[in-house]
C-alpha cells in the first residue's frame, strides 16, 4: 500500500512539474508565455519575481493607488525590459519599449481592449472605446468624418470662445493663486459638450450634475480595477454597483435628452433642404446651426447604420474620453509653463510673431506655432494623460520577436514608461521641448511617443485635442504670466485610467 502510494505520489509530482511548465500552478493556473526558435523568455519579457509562492498574485496587497503606481515604475526600473507577471490565473505582459508596443499595436489579432475596460460598460455602453471586431470598425468609419479638417475649423471657433471665457474668468478672480484642477475641467467639458452635442453646458439646468457624474465613473472604475475581490462580478454587484447607478442615470438621461432635441432640429432642417447639391463646406447640409459630432450620428441613423442606443454609446464615450484627458494635458502644460519661465517667454514671443489679432486665430496660425507644439508634446511625454493602455489576446498569438502569447494573455502597455525609456529618449526625466524638433526627432522610433495611443486603435480625436490645448495656451500666455506653485519632484502619482497626483 505504501509502495503504491509513493508511486502515485511520484507520478503526480512528475505530472505537476510538467504542467507547471505550461501553467504557473500556484498563481491559480496562469498560463505561461512561450517562445520559439530557442529564444529565451528572459531576453524578451522576464518574469518579475513574486513576493510569495503564488506568483505575483499578492504583490500589491495593502498598496494604495500611489503604491500601485509606484509598483509598476519599480518593476520597469528593476527589469529594464518588458516583463511578465502571473496574477490570479492571468498572465500579464508589461510593455515598456516601443518595438514591442509596435508589434502589439499593429497586430490585427490584438485589437481587443483589456477586460478591465468592460467595467466602463454600464456607463459608456459599447462605444468606440470598448467595442471590438466589426462593430468597432463600422463605428470608427462612421465617426471619422466628424474630425475632418473642415469640421475642426468650425470646432476651433468653439475653442476660441471657451478660451476667451476662461481668460475672463481668470481676470475676474480675486486671487493670486489659481487651482487649475478646479477650473480646467469645467472648460474642457464645456468644449466637448458643445462640439459633441451642440449645446452649451453652462446653459443646461443640470450641467453641474452631469460634470460630477464623470468623476463618479472614474472613481468606480479605479476602485474596481485596484480591488481584487471587486473584479468578481457578483461581489461587485452586491457591494458597490448601487453606489454609482444614480450618477450613471444622470449622465444617460442628460445625453439622451439632448440627442432627442438635436434629432428634432435635424429632422426639421432636413425637411427644409432643397434639391440643390450640398457643397462640402455647408456642414453636411446644415447652414443655420453650428455642426456637432452628433449630426454625423444622426445622419447615420437616418441611413439605418446606427440606432438611438448606439448614438448614446458614442456620445457618452466621446464625452468621457475627451473631457478629462485634455483637462490633464492642459493642467500639466500650464504647470510646466510656470516652472520654465524662459520657455514661457519663448512661447509668448512665438505667439506675438505669428498672431497679429487674437480674433483671427485659426488653425493655420496655430500650425505655425512650432515651439509651442514641441512644448505640448514634451509635456505629454512626461505626463501622458492615459499612462497605461490595455489589450487582450483572445487567441494564441505569435509576435515577430518570437514571443507566443497564450489565449487570454493580458497586455499592459505602460505609456508612462515607454515615454521615459532612455533607449528612446536621452536624459528622459529632463523637460526638453526641443527633443521634438524635426532634426532631433529624426530616427526616433515612431512608437516611442504615443500619448494618443497608436496603431489602428489610436485616438480618433487627437487633432481635436491638440487644437483645443493650443488654443487655450495661446490665450492664457498672451494675457498672463504664470508663476509656479508646485515642485514636480514632490509629485506622487496615483494609478488610474487618467494620470493624477495624490494631492489633486
């Protein structure tokens, strides 16, 4: 009996040993990454040593949002390479260099966003951020005309109006110290609301509630992603979901109501149209009102390409994506202007040389501000609004470098670390706008700088965002001299969908 027990035990050990080569058994059977042609995993994506025998499952136990952000930075510094981890039955490939990022961004089998984006679905539905496969391709094609050069020219008028309002608000403040995180988000949400929906948020009775609902969305997402037991759907529904339903309802009711009103206007103007051919610069046939992104969706609805629920998804998604990301880009840009007075002066002189009348500010004049563009890019390099992007391998996928990703491998693309990788940027922690001049950019890997993501799922609104940020900076620099209040060396960043600091 003892003999056969030993035999069975020996066979079991051999079987587990072999199985452990394919799966990290103690990390809840997380499948291991594989390689081909004799290439070692250590040369491509070495495994981060876990703090326990359970792989990396408990490495972040007890860490707050700041600690989790720092944990990722320490791993990048320790491994000095892309690296892999094993969590709760999941294998995670962490990307910190541009070469591997390009392989992932251009692989058509890796178009699916990571599963954590599904946690935004109650708020955003399956809009452009979350959707995949044919639905994503159809929606992307449908929305692309909304960011045509001619349309951006009309949006520029909104950018100017809101920037002028912002400057007047600053002038009327009875204070020498201005907290940007209180006033910038208001401006960016006003802009995205008018460009997307065609309404002025300040004129809406429940506009403030609508603004607040977006903060709640992000809070819900961050808490769930960073709390392991909330990843389990039944537990989340039992303990947390009810806390956010009212905010979601506020946002959905607001956008749905605006969509209905815009649809009525759309139908009325369609009925007024003559049989004359509409020229390209007549706002898709609407001469009496300013174009909004929503008009593209309403026209698609008329053609049977999308329904009301789909329109709501895309409007809510654009509002969410275009609000806080631009807000943080502007906040860090204004901070850097205050920290580097000689650069602020150079931006001012460039404005004075290229813009003789602020009322005539347009896209062509903004495009002449080459140094300001470098300044903005350097800000986004050091402080990307979205510090990490996530993908998921839905099937086994082999990459050109010989790495084989098992199905369900989770991929974290650490934009924050790619942007600070000394392989791509000399003295990466130094703020140096001139690294983005054409001369110094020559030869740099095209995926080394990707604040708006890259590849087929890059941000559809990146030109929109750059124009909005440039417009506000021009108005602020033209009117004010910015002085510093903060020391970026003291920043403690928090993990989350949007980059934020601890004391924000």
